[in-house]
């Protein structure tokens, strides 16, 4: 969908000029020659920004401005006038204008101003969306998080987000560590800065330092140009280091120095650069276990864990399962343009009792699949891949609980679907490879 810009100006030549400029940038233009035409446009599609002239033949732009903001609260309004006064600029700002600009307007500067207004709108929408998400997690008629454990997590996020303290998010794969990191960033003074995420386990050992700290041309084979690095790219914002315990130990030593000295030196470089970003680390390994096994430096752990937020697995907070499932159902049904009102009692009970080895990520994937498979107005047990234990349990596994048997059957079925590919199976289930290996061993699954 194209970005829409409304141009409210009684000067036909000015409207034509701005129409040409805006369309050349790929914007869709909504022209209005006076206040009445602008108000008539209230019945049409909402513009992302409005260029508003103050001197209109049937009214004053300052009088029209509150009506525009009331009708379209998220729309940014740029006021243009040939008779600028300080008082008018102050009043326009009070009434919700994003910017007050004198005429004549330089075309290049105007396009820069429009882009900034649109970026401002997008940032406000993201922050508003995340704040709304935070609100609905623990409050309202149908809160997403009803468990006391997750309510405590949200309260901690609200307290620590305004600070610059480093955070360590712990918990199994799929518990929502990245979502919590997003919320911390959105509720912090750095919300307008970049939010950059890197999965340390996904980076090749020989490239991770270049990716994090940057590198200079010729520093290693294939380094054909200078590389800025994620620490410098996230300056003024937040950097999420996911799966930090999978980072090579020697790189952890260099990371510790960067965090202590607040400066970074590119690989092969001689110059160090100041860095100003908030670091959030995350790991699906228990930190004490990672330190004991030599996967995580103890001194780095103490440096990044000023505040540690553990996220409990979904099986330990079953009261959150159905609210989350309902939230996912609403989202995916809307995306698929389907009318699905909820779950049958049997399906809801199946969701609630399942152990969810892949946690929230697996639940989300399951609901998305169910929306596609559902033929009625409610998701039933046959629409859920967890509900049909079609694989026979070996004799030596007959003492498994019902939930363990269902979990085992889900893993076996997924292994069949992927041709025994454990990496793909873990990905589809939303769990880590090691978690999958542990469960295959525990359940005696032949692969």
C-alpha cells in the first residue's frame, strides 16, 4: 500500500507542484483546495501526513488542524504558511502539528521534512503498539498473561526499561526473550534509536568479531571494504546478543573489554571508537551450567547480568496458554481473512494440557497451522497436529504419562515429515537442537 499525503492548499499551482514532487517519491496524493474539501476527505482513506496551508478561502488552517488530529490521531501534520509568526507556530504545535514551515518551501527540504514526519509516525506507532501489548499482557478484560510469574516479568520490565542497565534474559527456546527485549527497548529513552539483534549461535566463528566490532579493509581474506560492526550501528539504541553462551570464549573476552571501556576497535584497525548502546543478552542455557561447562565466562556473566530476568517455560504457567492461543488465533485468522471464533472445548483442553516443548513459539506455529487447516468456525482437535497420536508407542515406553506420550508422538511425527532432519525438526518445533537431542534420548526415539 502506498503512503498517502494530503495536500490542503487553495493555490492550484502550489498543489500541482507538491503533487509532482510527492508522486515522484512514490507517494499517493490526496488534494484538497480548501477546508471543506479537506473535511469531506474525512470519509475516505486516512493519509499518513498532511501538508496544511494556514490561509484558506473558507477558514483558517489552525481551526482545521484540531479536526484533522481528532479524525486521524496518528497522522502527522506539517503546517505551511507565507505569513509566519512566532505565535502562530506555537499555536500550531499546541494543536498537534508536527512542524511549522515558512513559504516558499525548498522542494528538497520539503521532501526531507515529509520523510522525517513519516519516520516519526512510524516510531510512534511502534512504541504505541508495544505499550498496548504491554498493557494487554497483564490487564484489561482478556489479559494475555494471567500467571503470576509473567506478571512479575512485566513489572520488572516496566521498572528497568527507563535505565541503561544491562539485562540478561534467560529461559528455554521459544519462551519470548526477544519479545521482552523489544518491550524494554520501546519503553526506554532509546526507543527512537536502532534496535539491532544478532544470534551469536548463527554467526560463523571466523566472522563473529567482524560482525560485532567491525573490521578494516584487508583485515582478513574477503574483507574488501571497511565494516562498521553492530556495536557502532546500534549507537544510541539497543543491541540484543541472543544465545550469548554460544559465542566463542576468546570473543567473549573481547566483548567484556568493549562493555567495560565503552569503546570498540575494528578487527585489523588501530583506531578505537566510542560506543553508546544498551546491551541486552539472552541465553537458553542456565547461566550456572554454561559457566561450569566452559561455555560462558564468569566475569562476562557478572558484567551482563546486573538485572537477570528468567522467563518460565509455558508448561509451568498453563494459565497463560489459552489467552496466548486466543491472541494468536485472532491475529492469524485476520491475516488469512477467515472467520474463526475460537476453540471447541476439546481443542482448548488439548492445548491447555500439552507440555509445549517449544514453548510460546511452538504454540504460535501450532495455532497458525490450525487456522489454515480449520474448516469450521471453531478450531477442533482434528485441526491440531498435537491431538492425533498416530504413532504407536514402543512397549518399553508404555509407562509414559499421557502428556509425555503426546510430546513423544509429536516429535516422531515431525521427524517423519522432515525425513529425520533434526535441525529442521527442531526449527519447526521451535526448540533448540540440544533440547531435541535430549528428548530423543529420553523418549528412546529411533532416528
